[in-house]
């Protein structure tokens, strides 16, 4: 279990670096899909079975297919490498180091004592479909219905935004 | 034994890689994918803390994050498409006409 976690974590970090560093948008996309599949393995290891399945179906399946579709539609190729401005690079590196040291140091100290306490799996907190579905339809009924309204609004918004507007930008006027 | 701290450490690392990507990359679609990476990192820490605290509210939160991410993907990619139609590019520096 331990060695499994470290292998998956290492691969997930490598895939995340691949998303940021690869020159082709399509390679970034494939790295992100790999990262999401590895995270779904971790979810399964954390007894969140429903979320592991939903991660594969919704994220790696639906959302990334949409991204691949847009990349193909725009026929994007690699961008030419522009050097990162020095000031921006210094700023980003400093904030990354600051964030990590702020998060990781207290994390290590706080959870070192907690980690050993809950070693066995509590059967009441296994996130299977039955338990999460019951919670969604009782305790979280209103947010669930609101989410459906949000999705409907997103569908309408996407159609309106992506539709060709014949009179909005006459072709000769721009540029 | 893998503890919650290890999951949270991995989550923080993935999140900061996403932040670096958003700050450094110019391609709008890659920036979008880095945002998805950050959402995934937060989902991992939600699930790990849900396990640690022994209740399932964190997993419900992850479910809603997924719903919002799907809505965001649809609208965001539509915006990228319509910007591409207007300026023939997905570079962030090419769509700066609104800058004062």
C-alpha cells in the first residue's frame, strides 16, 4: 500500500509537470488525463468508490474529450518558445516556495500525531454509491437541484457564446 | 502507513504546479487545463480530509466541484472558441485589446 501510494504520487506529479511543460497543447491534455486517472486510483485507495468512478467518467471522459475536441477544432500546434520574463519567473518561484513552506511545515507537525490514531478503515465512511446517493437526495437535495440549474445555464451559455454571430463582427472591419 | 499528511502534501504539490502553469503559460487552453489541475488537487485534499474526519461531507463537496468544473469547461471552452474567431489566436497576449 505504501509503495503503491508513492509510485502513484510520483507519476501524478510527473504528469502535472508534463501538463505545464509540454509544448504541444495536445500533449498537455494527455498528461492531464493521466493525472486524473492516477488521482482516481488514489480516491479508490481512500475508499471513495463513487468519486473514483465519477473522476474517470466525468473528468477524464467528458471534460477532457471536450478539451481535445476544441484543440482539434482550432488545429493548434506548438507555440514558439518565448522566454519567461525574469521578474515574473522570480515572483512565481518565490510564491511557490513560500506557499509550499507555509503549507507543508505545519502539515507535517499537525498530522504526525493524528496519522497513527485512525489506522483501521471505519466502515461507516466508505463513500459508495448508496451512501452518497442517500446523502445527495436527503441532506443535500437543494444544492443538488441548484447544480442542475447551473448545468442548464452552462449549456445555454455555451451555445450562445459559441454560436456564429453573422452580423456582430463583419469580416472586413476587424484587423 | 500512509497518513493524511502525505495526501495533503501531494495535493499541495499538484496545486502549486497548477498555479505555476497559470502564471507562466500563454496558451489559453493550457491555462484552462492548469485550472483543472488545481481543482483536482483540491478534490484530493477534500477526500483525504473526509477520510480523516470520518464523515462524507467532503466527498459531497467533491461531487459539486465536479459539477462546477463541467459547467466551467463548457462555458470556458465556448469563450476560447469565440475569442479565437475574433483574433485568430489562443495566446493570452494577443487578446489584450481591452487593456487601457
